[in-house]
C-alpha cells in the first residue's frame, strides 16, 4: 500500500505522521517548533522528522510518495513559498525547494486550516461526502471548503477564509487589520474578549477576569449566568450567520466544526444550528448537516499527507 508523510507546522509544535492511502495513521511523532532558531533550522528538523517517521514505520524513504505540509499562514504554492506566517515570524520563506533537496521526495504545501479540512472530509466527520465547509474554532477561526474530496484553495490559497467575514464593521479589531470579523466573535480569543469586556462594563456574572476560560464561560451559561449566556449567544449567533452566508454560496452537504471551542458540544451546536436555520435559505438548511469534527488534532497531519496521494 502506498504511504506518505503529513506534517502540521504549528507555532509551538511540529506534528508529523506516516499515513497510508486509506488515511490511517501508521506512526506519529511531534517535536517542538523552536521558532526562535529560524526557518533553516525548522526546515532541517522537518526533514529529520520525515526520516524518523519513515524509520519508525519501517518504510524506505524511496518508497514514500511524498511529504505534505500544512502551514499556518499565507502560502504561494507555485513558488513553494510561505509568504507570511505571523505566529512563527516567517516572511517569504522558501519551503519546497530546500526541503526537496534535503529529503529527495516531492513536497506539497497547503494552508493548515485547509489541510485540516481535507483530513476531516477524507476520513473524519465528512468521510464520503462530496461537499463540505469545515471550520476550526481555536485562537482564530479557520475555514476550508472541500468540493469533490478536494480542497478549494482559491486562486492564491485564500479560499475558505470565512473567519474574516466582516460581521460588524464597527466591531473589535481583527488580526487581519479590519474590524468585526467572525473570528473576533467566535474564536476562543473572541469569546474571552467579549467576556472580559462584559466584566469590565459591569454585567452581572460569577466569572472573573483572572480565571476566564472558554470552558468556564460555556459552563456559566448553562447554569444561567447572565454574562455567560450573553457571550455564548453572541458567539453562536455570529457563527451561525457566517456559516449561513458560506452555505448559501456553496450549498454543502456538510458543515464540520472542530477546534477547542467545539468541545462545548451541544451547548455550542444547538444555538449555532438555530442561528443557521434563521439565516440560511430553507433548501440550503435542508441539505446541510452541521456536525462536530472527528479527528481532533490529527486532522492536520492526515490532510497534509493526503496532498501527496
Ligand atoms: Zn479579520
């Protein structure tokens, strides 16, 4: 059976896995990113990790189809370049050519949210589905569009960036330089910010700034805390509305929601589905199932590996 390596480059860890053509993870390993050591060092250690995974899986390097890498930023596939990766401090770093020279295998690149979306659509919650919108609710809101089991990367790898739908032009500043993006409401960062703002403006709550967590905010909402309920309602309303806009455009079979915030389960999914129902066209709602992601942290490496097949 054919095999490939998937790499998920993150700000703290570089995760890697050897996967087969059915999307099974045969072995996996992670190393620290150590971004302060610079791009050359990171690429060298990705090459080492690749060799190590092949060895652990007892596959000769020459039998591998290639290496796929999910990169947490903007990429230029044609030039094999990471154009800008804010959380690793990369600007215009050549990735493909130096790596291919080190490991003598074809290297494929994708944005990390797109890679995770591809993994979920391939062997996760979206297995067998033709079309899906995938969202990851973490530090930001990542998005990916899968059509016929392939990522819709867009003309310069910006496809699926629904986290930057401007929901409120006068809202809080976003990392992208604009205001009120979906990500400022429905990411973990956005949820914490809304709770902090609420505490500072004196909304009744048992939540404290010192012990704020997204989990705590969802738990407070369940037991009737006024601020908890306000924040969860806002995050869900905006996410449901953003997903409705994306779904009206794509008409997907499935909407897959993952990332740390999705761990709230029904406390998030029920209000998101209600908002989605309010804002999407009825026939679009009929076709689209909103489901939790299944692969968790493995989605990125599985999807990155898929790029090589
Ligand atoms: Zn934005």
